[in-house]
């Protein structure tokens, strides 16, 4: 365990080598309000018992005579949400942050220090042990109720200048505003009189300096909240505070604060005084912290953390917990895995859900007959779904009957002529499986996610469906269909006897999707809900596609789509269900796309391997070839290389990494940015700034910087004999042995290795890993 000494004032630390790790000490950083979204934490509450227990306890504490319910708010849709009310928002955020911190502790992640930005300081104090859950929620509710009355006090703006310059500009415009937060070097919040704030913003914007007025009409952390400060101190009187389990760094003072000093006066200062986040991070760095876990509804502090650390000459690792619209359990468990790999996770007495043994499966299709596009798309969708579902079966505990859902990623091509598919848990211990695919000429990308659905199984159709009244015959264009009729509740299809040959779960699923696509006139599914497969081996004879409103393709606010849309049932001759899909949503057939002609004004990147020395390969642009190219082509060549490297790290295709899109907007966080930097440094011997990536650089921006550095490097170095300037790894030195399939890092390495193999070799390797030879679909 790390040891440290601290007192009120500037902290000093004594590192314990036995307890340290190569990423330094770990700090939990709790964000303030502004990153909330309807549905946040909903899936985490459903999948993690400890999170639900904490939130249920918080709900009982907060539930009052007005009938407001924390659990009800977390379950609310966007239209029903009351998160715009600070009296609802602030205790909701604090409760969720405390629940996530407890989950991390349950998984063995214990912080060496804590801090919180504004409101987040309440959750930080609770996680550090200074406040109990009830007292933390009481403070958050009181604070939120007071902030209702802060509406109309002024405006707040974010400026791309230091606090000293911001204060000077405020004085030039009348002085009716204050510095509200030191976020980072060159990043300051100001708040106050609306006219003064707007004048400062306009002045900086005229000088092409970043300046933006934030939404809302509250002058946060300014003199205009002074009347509320005294009222908050009086209302919070008597809130007990105790010692902390680790240093708590105050963003009121910027220094370590003793837990026993967190009385009513302190929390009143937290509301009124400016947020000294820059100074707090400086203190954390002085304590030896190099790894920062941001706990909040969505990561917003990562750029500020990176800039603060860079000013101290420190390269931090910043890890998120929740992300807007994404799977909360997956994100939290990936962060736990990163910390475990770094040696941060410690043994705990609490039970830890172990990663389950989930085998990899592969599906290789070689469509020599080239069936219709719709049939191929449904067939491939069935292959992806079946691969994911077979892996998902290994994650269940078998405690109760469950159905499953499969959600496809947006823009996934569902009609490739040949593809390889593998499936694995999204993170160790997660109750979800991701299917990844590769087609010739493309890298690996996530195709779909499958997860179990708790609760009762959906009602099965009656066995007399095949004998129900039929209104008229119709044509269904699929070779397995013998006849079809429209009925009152949908379409009934009778299958040819040959359609039952080789029946198995995959064949049933393919049959269901192919026939449903033909009945509905759709291309392929986007989502399948309530998938229930029978264990019987009876031959299918009927398919019933029930009428239903087409489900919305977009998920709801929690990232979970509604279970509406057509239901599909495959039945035996007797009418007994063999496969049931309770709901679905579908995508129409894609339109023909014509590739735009290259612009004469924009140079084209040379094709992979063209004009480059032997051995460079498609994944790297040789430095000698880059320097020999014209400046425009040089930048284009490097842009393509960066897009390819970023796509591998983001686990997507290069076509989904636009050259002009900020990499952080595509999901690249600090850990991924470090990996991108390592790859480019290994290729070219020059370094890109991690902060540049985190602050919105595009692939084209990085390529321009890389081209400039290579040109400068070439100009200052003597000519070298012709040789491969990039040191290539020796295959003989590659690690041996089968990878740990529950380790996401090994999954990444495995997927990278598969790119060099033929489909047949992939089948052989994955068959060995799975203990079950992969079959051709």
C-alpha cells in the first residue's frame, strides 16, 4: 500500500516502493454538473448488484413528500426527465458517482487520493470516507434547491486564457465578473454580469482566442451567489464529517484538506468560491499521482487533467468510467482492466466477479452462388448474431430463463462476399458480448453487441397459428418458401421440406432472418429482441412474421433500443415454436453508391506499397518515401497512415475515421492516444503530443505536424546508407503461447495477428482456441 503524510496546506508525499506501480499513484477525480444525460447509469444499475443496492439506498434517503424518486429519474425517458431541475440533478449525480466509486472499490480499485470539481467534491468526500451517503445526499439536495434561485444571476463563459489575463480583461470592462474556475493553464471560467461576460468574450473572439458563453443564466462561483452562501451554511449546519481514508484535495483551496474540517462553512465556500482545479491537480501530482480515474456521467475533465499535468512535465493516464449513450458496465470494467494491468487493483474481501471463459468462434462465408443481396445480408446478419449468442451462452449463470438481444453497430456492411467473425466479452465479467468482423481489404471493427435480458420469457404464439384463418395468398421471394399467406396478425410462410436439412441454432436463425427480410421487403436487421431458442431438433415447417410497428433504429437515451417491431417465430409442423424473436427493427436495402471523383485540387495518397520500399506494408508509410513525395502528397500519405493506426486502436474501419474529424470526438481517450503515439514514434522516430490528440486534433492535423518534424529531422541529419529506416519487429521474438481470451489486451493482439492470416489459417487458430473447429456457413 502507498503511504503518504499530509496536513492542511501544501501536501508532501513519501512513496512506498512496495506499493507503487509504473503509473504512479491513482487519484479518483469526480466531475461536476454539466455532463448529465437521461438514462445515465441505467444499465449499470441493472447489471451490477452493488450499484443497484447503493442507488436503492439513496432513493430511500431522497424520497420525500413531493414524490420525487431517484430510481424513477434514472429510468425516465428524455421527455420525462427532470434533470434540468438542479434540485433533482445534483443529488442524482452525487448518488451515481458514489455508486460507481463503490463498484470500483468492490473490484479492487482503491484510490490513493481524491478530488472533485465543484459539485463533485461532495461525492469525493463521501468516497474518501469523510461523509456518509445520507449526509452527502443531504448536502447535494440542499445545494440543488438553492441553485434553483441562482437562475438569472448572470452568465458564465469559458476562456482560452490564464486566470490572470481573464481578471485583467474583466477589469477593463467594468469589473462586474469574477474568475469562477482555474480549469487548466490557458483555460479559465469567468462568471458575473451578463454584459461584462459578453464583452470579455467578444474581445477575445476578435483576437481569435477561444471564448464561449456557456448555456444558462447562472453566474456560478461568483460574488452573485454570495446571498446563497450564508443560507447554505445555515441549512447545512450539523452535517457531520470525519477523517478520510486517503488524502482529499480541496478544489476550494487547492490543497489537501482534513476530513474533519468539512463543516457547513466549507460547503458554503464550495458553492461560492472559485474552483481551483488546476491547483488541486498540481497537489495531486506532488503526491505522486500519475493515473486519474474520472468518475462522472461522461468524461469532461480529461483535457484539463492532461494540460495541468503537462505543465508539470508529467504524462498522465486518464481513464473514464461512464460515457454518454454507451454501455456503462463495459466502460467501467475496461477501466478496471487497465488498472489491473498496471498493478493498481488490490485484493479485497468483497467478492469480485471473475471473467468467464468465453470461446472465440468464427464464421467464414464464401458465396460462390452469389444469392440475392437481401439473402446474403440476412445470412451474414444471422452469422454475426449466432456467433455472438453462442459466446453469450457461456457468460450466463443459468439461474433463470433469459432471452437475449442483439444490436448492430451503425453503418455496418451486412452483405460481404467473405468475412471472418469472432466474439468475446466486451470486458472481463461483463454480461455482454461483442462480435468483431473483418472482410478482405478492411481491418477489424465491431459489428454487433449481444446481451442477456433478465425477466420472464415473452409469451409464445399459440400452436394453432398454422391453422388460423388466412386472407389471401402472397409471394415471398426466398428459395426455402413453398407458399405464403397474409393473415389478420401477420404473414404465415410454409417452408419446403428441404428447408429443414441440417437444422441447428445457426440454421434456424438464418432461416428466420432471411424469410422475415423477404416478407418485410427489408435488407437486414438492425436489432433483435427477446431471442429465445428451443432445445428441440425438430425440422422447421412454418415461419410466422407478426405485424408490428417498425422499431426505431436509434437507441433510447440509455443506449437500449425499444423492443418494438415485427416478431418472428419459426415453428415445427405441429406449430410448436423452435425459435422466437419477440421484436425487431430493420434497415432498408442500401442505395447504389457512386464514389466521388478525386478532386484535382487535393493530392491523392499513394496506394499502400506503391513507390515504397519492400517491407513497408499497407499499414505504414515509409519515412524515405514520405520525404521523397511532394509536400501535398506527403501530408496525404501520412494522413492515411494515421487514419489506419487510429482505426486499429479504436477497433473500427479506416473509413470511419474521417481525416477532418477530431480523434477525441471519435472516442480516442488518453490511453488510446498514448498507443497512437507509440505506434507513430516506432514508425518514424518522432513524437506527437498527447495533449494535441485530446484537445481535438484531426488525422490531417497530426499528419501536418508529423510531416514538418520529419522534414526538420531530415534537414539536420547526414545522409544514411540505403536501408529500411524503420526497425521491424523480428517474428522470432514474438510472444509464444495462446493468448488469454478474457484479457482485452490479448484480444487486441489476437485481432492484429489475424490480419496476417488467411481465412483457413484463422479457422485453424480459432478452432484451437475454442476447442471447437469453426465451421463454414
